[in-house]
C-alpha cells in the first residue's frame, strides 16, 4: 500500500508508456496479419490497408474491446492471492506489458508473425508463477484460453474452407460467373454487416454508456433486428459499387470476376480490422486497466470500476501507429508466403477469421488472431489441395509460435524482479 501511495503517479505513467508500447507491437505484428490477406491478394494496396485499419481497428478497440479486456485483467490471476500485496500485482502487470511488447518488437523487426495473446498471457503467467506463487494463477482459465488457441484456427479453417467451396459452387464454376458474382456477393456483404453490428450492439457499447433497445422482447432480439437492417444497408452499398465495376475483355474472365471479389474484400478487410481491434486491444489495455484500477483505488484489488475511455484510446492509437510504421514486414509473410491468394480466396479467409474473432470477442475469450487468420488461410489453401500450401513457411510460423510463450514468460520474470528492486 505504501509503495502505491508513494509512487502512484510514476506507476501510472509507466503503465501508460508500456501499454502504448505493447499496442504498437500489436499494430506492427497482429494487425499486419489481419491486413495481410487483403494486401497479399492485391485487393488493397499497403497504404489503403493502413487507412482501413486505422479507422476500423480504432473503432473495434474503442467500441467493442471492453469484454475481452475484463478477461485479461481479471481472469488469469486469482485476485484473492494478492489482496494484501497490491504492489506485486502492479509490478507484475507492468513487467508483463514490457515483456510482451519487447518480444513483439523483436518479432516485428524480423517479420515473424507471432501471437500477441500468447505473448501477454505467457508473460502474466510467468511473473505470477515465479514472482508470487504457482497458486496465484487461475490455471483453469489459462487452460480454457490455451484450448482456444487450438480451437480457433480449426474453426476459422473450417469456415474459410466452407465459404470458399460455396463461392466455387455458386459463382466460380459457372460459365456466367461474372453475373452470378454480382448477384450473390451482396449476400456475403450482408453477412459482414450483420456480424460486425451484432458484436457491437450485444457486447460492445455497454462500457461507454450506450444501450440501444427497441422493445422487441430481449436485447439480443433487438440487436438482431438492428443488425439485419445495417447488414441490408451494407449490401445495398456494395451492390451499387459492384455495378460500377469496369469490365475488360471477356465479361466472365477470371480477372473480371476477381474484380467483384476485390470490392467485397474492402468490406471484409473492414470487418477483420474491427474484429481484430475488438479482441486484441485487451492484450495491451487489460494489464494497463489492472494497474489503473489498483492505483486509483489506493491498492484495492478487484474494486469495481468503469473502464476509463482513455485507456481504450491509448490501446487503439498505439495499434494504428504500429501498423503504419512496421506492419509491412509481417504483411509480406502472412499475405504472400503461405499460399497464393486471389480476392475470392482472400475474402473467404478474411470473413472466416473475422467471424471467429468476433465470436471470441463477444464471449470474452482472448484467442490468437494470428492462429485464427493462419488457420483461415490454410483452410482456403486446402480447398485447392495440400500442394497449394508452402509448407516450409507454415513450419517457420508454427516454430515462432512455440518460442513466443517461453520468451514472454522469461522476459516478464526478469522485468518483474527489476521493477520490484527499483521500487521495493
């Protein structure tokens, strides 16, 4: 208590700096994963991808990031173990942020697509198990999160496989593929609008004091009705844009059909950016929120408090800057080296990954966006056969995932003891 009272402002300042550093790492690494399919399929240029991400990553983090943030903040460590020593929680969360951010910085410079969720969860578990007690870790919660790292790529891969097969059956495998594309693609656009609207209305707005109700029977039914209308608006806008596509040569050529899916990928890129922001902002601001809550309450752990708007804003801003400055390195790895992507394939991967991330965000499960998107890209590749995949790249990516957990945990232990010595 004395340490928090004496150094409260300094600890808050460090938390903000480390949280911003962590958010930068998420932008440089994970957002690059999210935008990699759009850039790799050449549906968007790098500059366009950064603009899309800047808008929708910020919106997702700010509007829909509160649910997962509560899981990272309160779910991994048992707060009762730290009731008499809140300074250990503060040092631990600071060390976890700095450790995960440092590893992401190293990985981003080298173009390795690693999991930010792996990084921060591993760092929190590392400091808690070594610096406090093995019993301080809520191992049941950690097990649930770890299981999601396996489930999420399988789910995203299955969804992207099914989506791409539906595209082949409805559009690509027909002589009038261009007309069929303009007919069916607005339906996929409706799915994008509906999905993003649902997670925002059901889970996203309550932490900023907005609660939309139509009085149709339940909040969920109200959200479905509003989302259906929003999805319809998105589909109508998309249909209008599709009519403006310029056809060159044979109308039903592959290039013309892919132009339709290029338009669709603008919508799925927005969806992926929003979904990523809503889920992965927790990795940066979850530990930051724990420090803010503990310091502002005078050392009371677990005190109920509203997520400060500026905490989410720090995370959202850092994510955008990270993508703009270093995101291109990881984009090259994820977008062009796993399998050959076209707009139709990239669409299936992006929508499947975004849907998986949105579901996880709505249920408070901090999955790895990296695992999800790689799983989705693999699913699209497998739809064309194993020979369509570049196995050495996949092996290198999996290796980087394995290294991330011990790297995050080890760095967190070192930083934990350094901070404890400085302030203790």
